[in-house]
C-alpha cells in the first residue's frame, strides 16, 4: 500500500511510494532517482548489478516528472534526503511525462510569472508554490472557523445581477437570455438585505468581478472577497472583528504551517499585534503630502505612492478612518455632527489596502438621498431599497480581499501568485 514519502523511515522496512520523478542521476553502476510527492522527497537507489531487469528497463525509460510507483527495502543512509533511501524491487511507470517539460519543476531554469501561470499544474508541483496554497487553505479554514464560532451565518449570494453595487462602471456585462445582466462586483447589497431578513451576522467568501483595466501587481479581474455584515454594530465594532480575524489568521498560519513557511524561506513571520492604529484620513493626507512628490489634497483617494509612504511611516497594519463622504459609496453612514465625513474605514497593510468597510446608512430616505447625490438613479436600486422600508436594523460590515491577504502575509511580489488561475486583462486561459 502506498505511504506518504514523508512518513518513510529506515524502520518502514519494505515500503511503497508513488510520486513524480524529481531528478535522475546515472553514475554507471549506480543510478539515483529522487521521487517526490506532496509530502517530501525520497532517494531511490539502483545498484545495477543487484537490480532486476524489469526495474532497470523501466528506470531507463522514465522521463522527469513522470508518475511512478516504487517499492522496496528502506535503508538508513546519511547523505540522502531524510536520511534514508529505497532500493526498489518494483519500479512501475504509471504515467509518462513528455519531454521537454514546459517548466522546470526543480527550478534550475528560472521561469517568468507568465510561463509559470501557463503551466500552473507543473508550477504548483514546486514545494514553494504548493506552500502558498496550503497557507491560503489554512487561512480560509481559520477564517471560516472564527466567523462560525462568532455566530456568523455563512451565506451565498448571486453572482449574476441586474445592477451595479457601487454604481461604478467597472462591470462585466454578460449574455443573460434577453436581459441586461452583469457579474457582481461585491455582495454588498445582498449582505445588507440579509440584515433586514434578521440574520444579524452574515459572511460570505466568494468571487467578485471587477472590469477594471488595471494592469498592476495587486489588481485582479476576478478576486475572492471575504465579506461580513453585522446588525446593531457600528464601524468600531466591525473594525475590532476585522483586527481580531487578521491576528487569528496569522497566529493559525504561524502555528500550523511551519513547514510551508520554511519552504517559502520565511524565518521572521510576525503575527501583528492589536489594536491596529486608527489614522484619520485627514492626518493620512498630511503625512502623504510631506512624503511624496505627486500633489495630493484632502478629498483625493490615497494614491499608490501615498499608500507606500504611509506604509513605511506606520510600519504595520493600520486603519484609515473618517473618510470624506464624497469619496466613499452612498451606503457609508455620514457622521451626525459632520456629514462631510463618514463612518467608513480601510484596513491597510504597509504595502496596500486589504479591506474596506463602514457603518451603513440604514434609514431609507437618507439612503435615497445619498444615492441621488452620487448621480445614481434610486429606481435601479428598488430591490435593495425595499427592505429599508420594512424594518432595517442599523448595521456595519466590511469586505476583505483574500488574495491580497495571502499575498501580504507571505510576502509575494504579485497578487497573481496567490491565485491558482488568475484572471487579468490578458489572462483567460488556463
Ligand atoms: P472594495 O471595493 O474596497 O470594497 O473591495 C474590498 C477589498 O477587496 C479587494 N479587492 C481586490 N483585490 C484584487 N483585485 C481587485 N480588483 C480587487 N478589488 C477589491 C481589496 C479590497 O480592499 N462593498 C465594499 C466592501 C464593504 O464595504 O463591505 C467593497 O467591495 O482587498
């Protein structure tokens, strides 16, 4: 029976493993194969004089990255990976790999990101790449667990919709029978509607689609968003939840993914310490003004240069709070004493924005007014506005980019590296 390579020890006796042919070295009288599965690598040694003809024939034919089944006695040996080697009496080629390989799994030949993504199935055989997705999986696991434990109900909202959430133009139109339809850019309106349904605490982890023509290292056209919405909560309360979630996620990765972190050569994984600073938007602008050359004024978005300057000033995760209402969506609640600013926030990693959120407007008439102020037509939001007329609790929430969370957590240069099959302006296949 096949056993994971990691668990093969000199005490295993006769063992069977399956995996890919990682490397082949033929020294004449002696041949060495490194066989790899997702748990590790084992040396398979063939002393030619003492090896059966069938094993030698298969070993001679096999190409790198073919899938093989190998069985034999395990012996302790200092120089081999894991301090053991397997001397095979069975060497079966299960699936032969073509040569040449589109990508060098052993990474002797460096490949650019496009080549890697084109051959993602081979790229992901690299332990360093697999580690990213194992960490991503661990992060998603603990996020689900945390939210479930905090009493959140996991919901799934439609991705085919009739209207823009944020009112922007960044939507992908789709063919939906004879109707106009789009791919949803955020579960925003639906998660808010579930507050009217009395669910109180909801979350969704799902795809969001943005038709932005950005070609940057942090934008995707299909991203994964972790969204929450909480009734009777204000912006302070949901910022506290977000902060705790980030800390718990880092803690969990730190304690459960040590092998993956070392595959990624991360020796200084730092779990952020709460509370994260709350930096008022007006102060953020003042800091940026002093530190960057491009002009920036109160009322502007935080530019990438400003983001970098603030990041190096703050040195860790931080919130930007109290944004001008003018540059936030209609659903952000204005402060009662100064409606020119609103109860919206962004969670920032020193490298980039990770999350946006706000206490929402829950009063129907104010919401209609704010939709109009943004130059949008309340009639196209009728399905969304309706619940606000029949008892809507006050509520707040946020959306956190899962891809950027993973990217910043493990220090990837490009968000595409945190996504198995990224979608951008130039990439629709595979
Ligand atoms: P926002 O548009 O800021 O807010 O999105 C929230 C978070 O989602 C991630 N994100 C992206 N990641 C990669 N590529 C993209 N193109 C992309 N767009 C967004 C970011 C971002 O911070 N409805 C609000 C959330 C809320 O208020 O609850 C919203 O969608 O990490």
